[in-house]
C-alpha cells in the first residue's frame, strides 16, 4: 500500500502542474489588475506609480515566466504578491483555511452520518411510507440552491433567536465580536452556535444525494449471494447488516464523497458569503473582485491539493472496507 501511495502522489504532481498552468492562463485573461489600479483610485496615480504596481505584481513579465516564478515561489513558501501590498498571501490563506476546514469537516461528518443512517433504513424498508418519505425529502433538499437555502436558514435563525430571546444561533461570522464573559467554555459554545446553520446548509445538500447512493448500494448488497448465505447460516440480522452488508455498501459512497469534495468547497464559498465567515470563500470572492491573480491561484492550488488528497484517501479506504481489494 505504501508503494501504491507513493505512485499516486508522483502521478498527481504533473496533473497538478498542468491544471494550475491552465487555470493561471484563464485567471490572467479574466481581467487586468493594472488597469483597475489606474482607474479605481482618486486622484489618478501617476504613470510611474502604475508601472511600479505592474512590477510589484509581475504584470510586466510574460505569462510563462510569471507562472514559473510563482511555482518556484510556492515551493519556498511564497505564494506571490497581492494587489494589496501589505498582505501576505500564504499567511492569509492558511488562516482562512482553518476557518473553512472546520465548516467543511463538520458538514461532511453530519452528511455522512445522516446518509448512512437514512440510506440503510430506506433500503431495509424498501417501498414503505418511510422509504417514500426519505426519498421525497432527499429530492427536495437536492433541488434547493445552496444560496437560497442558506438565506432561508439564516432568516430562520434570526427569527428563532428573537422568539427565544437567545443569541445561541449565530448568523454573522464564525464567532461573536464580543462576549460578555470571555472564558474558554463561553468561546466554545459561541463558536458552536455560529457553526450550526452553515453546517446544516452544506450537510443537507450533500446528504440528499449521498442518501440515494447509500440506498442503492445497500439494496444491491442485500441481494448478493454472500448476504443470503450469512442469513441462511443463522447469523443475527444486526450482524449481517453491519459486518457483511454495510462495509461493502460503503464503497460507492466513499467514492462519491471523495468526488464531491470539490462541490462542497464550492458550496462553502456561497455559504461563507451568506453567513459572512472570514474563510477561503470570502478570500476567493475578494480576490475575484480585485483580479488578485496570486490570491486566486493560492485558493485554487490548495483546493486542488485537497481534492487529490481526498481521492487518494478514498482509494486507500477501499482496502479497509473490502479485504478482497489489495494494492500490490
């Protein structure tokens, strides 16, 4: 398995380089930060100031040379200059990444737990009222746009706070700007309260599709020969479901979860914008508005690494879930 992991990592490197180069060209073609600098300031900057700004963001260099210098800089921990001259992109990226990873991890764990529970229950109770009810709500959440669902939950949180006279459900930011009593416990409760609504937003949208995969996979496994044999041997229903059927049924769900990480990161951009979290989503929106090329590339690079890592983890989990799978 170690040799397989090393091979996958080595294969991922040229893929990462090729994809980031293509994206780099697309980002360069999306706007001109030098023109924005020259026209968005009052009074208008001098030609010397504009030329100095172009040199600062390396806009005076050819695209291939800019990309090469950026890659070399990334290897040394330098993610390039920002249009905000006093901003360190690397420090800003990883500070915001800690915020985003909290939201994404909480949403994925909640979505997976709900998907497995309701997917298995729906498969076991096939064609019952419960099965149809889970299917209905699954398609309902699947059809909801993330931005609309986030706004709906935010307004619901505000209304619930007003009705209960409590401020537990945070609707702005990942934490309160001020706490009456600043203790570790109060800070933890405050962060949990701010995490609830964004997590539910991301989790339910993912849960809707993952439940369908869990249900379909479980139905296929329940009809397999080895499950029928386990039942014929007199094993308990719980043992058959957990030790024989569920592990195999989780393999397709593992694949879908790994492939959906890119969609979840995209949904996090919208969710963080609605709830005004200072995470990677806000960073991407700000960078796109100012055509901050290297901030956009830093976001895309880290996102690409996360997607590749999740796909590698999913491949390795196959061998854990199904002992018949071996990586030689």
